[in-house]
């Protein structure tokens, strides 16, 4: 790690020796458009600038996946790494593949995963990946085969640590019988708090680190989202059809943003920073994945690496949630 960056607080990820800054750069959106879970067109130059700004700001890890932009996100991450001496930890994910027609399919077969790993190493221009994660427990019948494959990659030194994403407790227990899990990557935000019930306590008990994704609900809690803006999103932006971006949930969610804005204004931070801070209060959470598509967006969310909510502010947010259930 580079000594020139600002020194931010870190937390240890599960059973690993990785010390993570409390926010990491999420590289989903920079995969761009023209695929099933795309975010519409994206300027690659701006994507590289966004990553470099995050690293300059002290962020020390990047989370991507092979499927983001069907390989494109990993290539952009490699371009950014080539342009800096700041070398962050690199996390990526497997199990979502695509065919010649850009159609996505799922596989946890060991040969398929090995092919994915080799392709990711090649795109990222790395000899080893710091954290390699199964993206989805799908097909569920092949979880054991997939996890055994990842354990083997770790033994071979091609990946340093192995984790899972979107797994429930029962699925994590199945994996644990084969090899320890370093981390879980679940969705967790004010809009999607469901993992608080069983999944986060299980991770805490089992020393499984948690890096939550979409803490700002994929842009919904940033303070920049309006009904008009959602209506004007590109046709290939997956968020257009997501329930939280549509009525009846949208009005409630935008009302929540106004509360986050009020709290943030008192500290001169954006609503999204308050939303991220709320997730980081959970004792099971190691760090949050924060997506950005430009250096300007990164600028606005960097304070989330250090901003903390007071107990009183958290209580106000929790009261809103109780009174206005998702």
C-alpha cells in the first residue's frame, strides 16, 4: 500500500489479513450499458478518473465482477491501476457468465469457474486476486462444487481469500463445511435492511467479514434522484424497473432522503454519506461498497470514510423507518 495517501481508519476483513478502509470503490456502474444489468452509457475516461480520485482520497480497495459490462469493468479497473502507484486490494466475483449473444447464464461448475478466474486475471492484469467471491448461489445445487473450486484456487495462490455474495445462512453453512468463508457481500441499506435479522448476526458470530453493496440504494439515497430523473433514465438502465425506484415505494424513499439531507446539512455532507454511515453502524459490517461514475461523485462520497452518525441522529432515522416501513 502507498504511503502518500491520507490515512483512513481501517477494519480487518473476517479471517483475513486485509485491512479495509470503511468504504471501497464499487465498479458495477462503470461497466456501462448494453447488457442486462447495465446503467446506460458510460465514459471510460471518467470511470478511470473516478477510480484514481478514490485512491487519492485514501480508499484502499476496489470491488468489481467479471459480469459487470461483460468484462468491461475489470478492464477499466486495470486501466486505472496502470495509471497509478497506489495499489489497492482488488476484489472480483464469478458465477455469472455470458454467451456470444451477450446473454447471461449462471454456472458454479469447477471448469467454468476456472475459465472465469483465468479471464479475470487476464483482464485485470494481475497474478492473484485479493478476494474472489461467488457472485450468486445459483444454481444452488452446485454450491459445494463451486466453493471447492474457489478453495482450490486459494491453495494454488491464484486468489488470496475467498468469499460469497448474496448467500443466505443455510447456504453459508453448506460452504463452511468445505472451507472457511472470509466474507459475505449482501445488499444492505435503509431501503433494504432485511439482512439485519439473521444474516448479519450469523456473520458476526462466525468471524465472516461483511462488505455491503448498494448502501445508497444504487443512487436512490444520494439526494440527486427525482421522479423526473428516473423517468429520463436510459432504456438499458436496470433501475427503471426496480421496485424501490417506482411507486408506491418511491415517494416514501424520497421522503427518507429529505431526512438524510437535513442530518447531512448540519455536517456539510450529502444525504448519501448519511445513508452509508447508517449501514456502517451495524457491528457486523466491515466496510461498504460505494459506486461512482465520475471524480465529482467520488468527491461527494469520500467523507463517508470518516463521517459517523450520533446516536440521536441514528435514532431519528430508525424512527422514520419504523413509522414508514419499506
